[in-house]
């Protein structure tokens, strides 16, 4: 007897679901600081491959922004011998990734430059020097922002904050990357600051998260928000060379003078190489400009939330101690901030070139 087309279709759709009922499901308990990406990594699963399956399996136990709840039990996607997820993939609804609205203005400008208003009136025209970084995608996060200015200190009776100086260095870095053909996403943005050639950068609280979302007062929600933004964009560009650079200004005792230092994810070879390439750039510049001084900046792994939960290979940079007088000279002088951005950029150029040769 011949089977009808409808019956064949029914049997075809039902087979994947049958595989679930015959497979033992692994469960894990979320601990403090866990996100979907870190918990998958800890259990040997590639986040870019299994995150949708994880959400589908655990949607009833996730927060509205797909966060995990400490102490709650979650199911891990089951992997077969061929590394195929044995759930009914037909039932997974594809989520639309927000389209970027952060586009340079190219009309009424010379063909060899773009206009990018976010850089401010003195720097919004960006000369396109070359296409050295064509195909590279960078996500830049300047620390804190919005309701959280980060570390705060006074300088000559005026208030200075970490987020303003980290943001200025980040903008300068973004401009250099764009000038060499890279695609850049500024995850934290302030529409009325721009690049500022000033010593005292006025503290404000109007920064937004890409594309234009308010930044939460909750530290946990802030970190989840920027992590989710980066990861969504990363998946949109999957297969491209992608790197994340997070910039902070440290806060320690006033007597602690520190050099620029770098963190990466402990199991990311690409992240470690990225940090080491930028670190090497700084060592070379210090040797050239301050030959009698030993550069003591370091490269280490660390388990910070953004490091653990973001998908691109990344480096987390501390630019100095905002409370230390010597470090203040480094970050308050705009020429020094421009130099910091240039030295980071030089390391990124080397990293991109090495990555092309390795692949």
C-alpha cells in the first residue's frame, strides 16, 4: 500500500522529536556571574552553535533578556556523536537581529572620506587612508556610561570620571579603524560629546547603548545589555574576522602608579594573541619614547563578566589609575589619549595581519 504525501510529511517531522525522548538530558545549576554563553563554554559546547537550542530548552526559566537565575537548574542541548543537536530544530523560531542604524554619512563629501557626526565637529570628517582593515569588524565598549560614570576623582577642584576618558580614547581608536577600512560598532555612544581636545572632560549621564537604548542603573543589567548587543551583532557577521575591545580606567590607591595592562579570556587563543599584540605595541613605544623607563604593563586572563560572556575574541584594557597624579597626566592630556588610541590601533593592525596569515 502506498503512503499518502501527508502521512510521509507527518513521519518526517515527528522523527527529530522522537530522538529527544530516547536521549538523557544533562542539567546544570547556574552560579553567580553565569550567562548562557559562559555556561555553554564551561560545559564544552560552542556558544555560537548551541545558544538557540539552549534558549528553546530553557525559555521558561530565563529572564526577559535571556539571563540566567543563580541557583536555578538548566538543561544543556544534547550533542550526538556527529555533534548534531537532537532537538526538533523545526520548532526553533529564528530571532531577528536588530539592524544597525549607526551609519556614516557619505553624501556631499569627497570620495576619499566619510562624515561621522558621533566624532564631533572637529573630527567628524574621516579621511579614508586605505583598505588595510577591509573585512575586519570591531566592537568597541568604553567602560561604564549612562547613570554609572565609573571611578570618580577631583583634579584642580573639578570632577573627572572614568567613563568620559575611556570614551574619548575609544572614539579616537574608532576613527583610526574606520580610516583604514574596518567596520566599527560603538556599543556605548554619547551624541553630544565627540572627540574632545580638552584636559577636563565634563561629566554627564546621557550615554546610550547601541543602537539607542537607555543604559540601566543596575550593573548586572548594564553588563547583560552590552553583552547581548555584541553577541547578536557577532552572530550576524559570523565567519568574519571580529574583535571586541573594552576600555576602562582603573581606580586604586592614589599612590599606585600603573602601566596600561590587558586581560583576555583564559581559553581564547585568539583573545590572548590579540592582547599580546597590543601589549607588544606598547612595549615598543615605551622603549622608543621613554628608553630609561621599564614598561611594566602585563597580559593576564581574568573572569570578568564581559570577558566570560561575549563571543568575539576580546581584550579588556585598563588605561591607568584615575586617582594617581602621574596616571592623570597620561589620560588628561588629549595628546596622550590620542597616543594611547594609536598604540592600541598599531597592535590591532598586527593582529589582523597575523590572523590572515594563520587562516
